[in-house]
C-alpha cells in the first residue's frame, strides 16, 4: 500500500476554535509518556536520579502471557519488526465503580496495535473500535475454566480473560483475539489503567478542552458545559471515556476525542519538563498505571522504544482505524456494533504483516467503496469427501454476515479450495476471498448469475474462515 499521509490538524482538544494552542504532531499521541521518560534525565541532574530511576522502574508491573497464548499463533513475516498491543484498561471496582453499571470487573475502552517496521523509518498505530463484532477464541479465565469460542464485541476479550482481576489473563485473551482476527503476531503489550490517567492529568494541573457542545453523560459521570475549560481527575477521565451524550454517540467519535486529548496531554507534559515536582508526579502516576510483558517492563526498554519512535518523521507515522461499517447493514436488528470492511481490513493487516507502509490517506480512499457482507451471495460445496465440511464453513460465513444460498457436495473431490464467480461479481468475490487465507477468485462465465461458488478443499480449516 502506498499513499501520502496528511499532517496533524491544529487546535485545542476536542473541537477548539480560533487561535488555540498548536497540536503536537501525531507522534505526540503515542509518546505522551516519552516526555516523562526524558524528565528522568533532568531529575538526575539534581542528584536524585538513581532513586527516581529505581522508584519509577519498580512501579511498572509485569505480566507474563506466553504460556497462555498457545502454539497456534501467526508467524512474524518480517523479522525485526514489532507489533505492540496497547490496551486502555478501565477497572470497574473500587473508586471506578461509578463509571458504568452491571459490568464485569475489568473493561477495555481502548485497543490499539503499534506497528514498528524493521527499518524504523515509519510506523502505524491501528485503533480497533471496541464495538467491533468479531470472533473471540476460547480463553483462560484464571479460575481454572476456559471460555468457549463465540462472537462478541472485541473488548469483551479483555473482560473474559480478566474475570479474575488479573491483567495477564485479560491481555492474553485480547492478544489471542487480535491475532486470530488479523493474522498479526503480537510481540509485546502495554496495559494502561485509566485510574492512573487521572493522576497524570492532575500532576500537570489539568488539561484544557474545548467541547463545542455541552456534554451530559450519566454513564461516564460527566456533566460539563460547552466552551474551553480545564479538566482534572474524574472529570478528565469521564471526558475521555464518554461516548453517549457526545456528538453521534459513536465509539469512532470517542477514539478521535481520545487522540485529541492525548495531543494536549503530551504538549502539557513537554511544557512541564522544567518542573521536577510536576514531572515526578506525572511519572509516578504513569508508571504505576502501566503493566507490560516482562521484556518491556522497565524504564530502559521503554526509553529504547521512545528513542526508536522519536527517529520517525511525523509525516511517516499514521493513525489508522480498522475500516468498518455498522453491522445493521448485515443484521438489521443490531444497531450497536460495527463489522470490519473487507477486503480493505484484510489488505491493511496483510500489508502490516509484510512490513509494508499503510497511510491514512490511502486507507480513507479505499474504504469509500463499501460492499456489505450481506450483499454477497455464496453457495458452499464440499470438495473434501469429508462429511459436514461445507455446512461448517457455511455456518461461519453466515455468522460473518454473508448470504449463504445453499450447501452441497462438489461434482468431484479437489486438492485446493477455490472461489469462482460469474461476470460482474469480481468485487464481491474479492470480498469473500479476503476472508479465506491465500485465495484468489477466478471468473467463470458459465457460473450461475449473482451467486459466488466456494468449493472447500482439504487445506481449508474451519477456523481459517475469518
């Protein structure tokens, strides 16, 4: 994928007007904490560097997930590249119980994957809408039991794994879900507890936001007027968490607002580098809220990551959202979730897996051509000679929203899965083929009109159907 990505906009967090402060480049969104890492050096000049370093280093929690991910994982197709999953963890116990009702203990309101290529010349941050309707694999629940494979919102994975209150199981289930739905190998993870976020904001004496409309959100415990104002603590947390009562009430809108807020947070943190007391408070809150895999659990590896990202030009770092559309288009009764748009989503994941740069401008251009899964009619034929294979694949496709017109046996057994389509259905055939590994659809002028034919071969596993 190739295209040119535009630079960041300017303005205050969330809808600033007029001559507000300049937003940081998009690099600032992912490096809000890197200004704090730099502050360690400044604090060290005051003679307390070793104490500060050790104290902050010990704040960072470590959670080993390797033994919870199983053996059937994607292969890293580009040695030297990194995929880091970043989760915004929002525990609903203790003081945070007021943010949401009837919810399991651990929640994830933010899920991203940071891809750093082997050459370190560009990077992409991919956001996954929390309402993404995906298949959640079976996961360990931390109590000796495991969940069953099922479809649900993508953020449910963190809650299922974290039903025992431990980040390791929560992160492991999220990693398994991301890997199984994208084909990307996750190398590291970071979980940031939003309770620590409040301390970060307070240490910086608040962040200015400029909502264009008043926000009244009971679920986020937020009630603020329109116009520029400085928010702290629980109000700041409610501001980045709020979904309902803001704009179009969408999770997509919340993602944008969170990115805007992090721009402002990063700028404020950089402005406080000359204030050791402010930066120490910021660092204490940031590190206490952070849990990572063992290889990332420390100031040194985090500083190394920050240095890698600092070398990337701002116009070569893209913030992307997985292409999606409302699931209502495929399932009229579901107005609460989104599904990923294919083949655009598959192309995005494949490009990153192969270490090819993806930019926002290109992705925005491609996702304009939406083909709803429900508009793709497919008949599934069993070419394996093994009873039930067509029915199993058809069931997966139906759950993914496709219109299965029928199943049956192929005229003869085959050695490889094929997708054939009649003239004029090349786009819809490409959508279907993108859900199946390594398949290229083939035109067939003799095929029945309006129906694509999928012949299941012996190499296609049911779990391979995305």
